[in-house]
């Protein structure tokens, strides 16, 4: 959170965060797009053979058509997912900075129009702690995201990029900033433990609440 004379700015992630997460999304979309193509490749070849037999189209043209369709599907996934990731807000600006009445999103360095701060709705900060397993020399890793609870039906929630660090100070600042507008900021912490062999971290369940005596 950066507080200036004209506005308070919530930074939702650095340029490096955006590039890293966008690259990860595109990689997963590529794998998701190519996976079905590998499974359906025999069917495509059979269809191509039928077209070759019925219409007399050359084998090279049929193979090229099947490959072009597969490439177009992957490119479409790239465009849809990549553009959506790149255009997620990188900053939120609040004004005036002491008791904001309006806010605006900043996407790709372009500031949007000012809106009433109440349109933002309540915020939830999702805090993720990944602890090492015994014998793992890597230190624990803390990250967080800021999510927007939709103020109106049909409004897509805001999800910030995963930012490294402990968000408790940020939650305190945001809570104090948005309290005059009647907006709440909730902190949710989930703890994970790394697994041996490079598997995904395992969620550590919350301890049961103490029951009253008697």
C-alpha cells in the first residue's frame, strides 16, 4: 500500500509477477489444448484418409489442415487466457487517501474512470503459508492474493496476482482505509506443508476449537 498526497494506491503485483503468472497460464493452456489433439489425432487422420479417398485431396493437404486446426485451437486458448491475465488490474487507486469516496482500476498502465468506492465491495486477503517438510533446506514461503467480493450480482470478483510476503500489515492498512466507507477486509490464512518427492503441498487442517468445560 502506497499513500500519497492525492491517492492511496494498492499494488496488486509487480510486472514480474504478471509475466510469471501469464507464462504459467499460457503453458497450462498449451498443454490443455494439445492434450485433446493428441487423443483425437487418430480420428483426424481417419477423417483425412476418408476425405482423401472420396474427394481426392492430397495427403499433404489433409495433414496440413489437421495441423492448422490444432494450432488455431491452441492460439485461441492463448489469446483468451493470455489477454485476460494481462488485463487484470495491477493497481487500485483510492481518493482522497484519508477517507476515500472513489476508486479506480489501473490496467496495463491505463487508469480507468473513477467509481464510488462502495462498488468495490468487501475484500478478502487469502494468505498462503507453505512450510518445508523435515530435512528440506528451503525456507517457508508466504504469499497472498486480494479478492473482491462482488457488490452487485453479475460483477466478477477481483483476484490479484500472488504476491510474496506476509499480508497482515496490508490487511490492517486496508481495513483502516476502507472502514469509513463501511467496507470490510477479511484475512484468511491457509497453511500447507511440502511433500517429499516434489509433490504438491498438503493443506494442514485447522485445529479443532476448544469446547467449553462441562
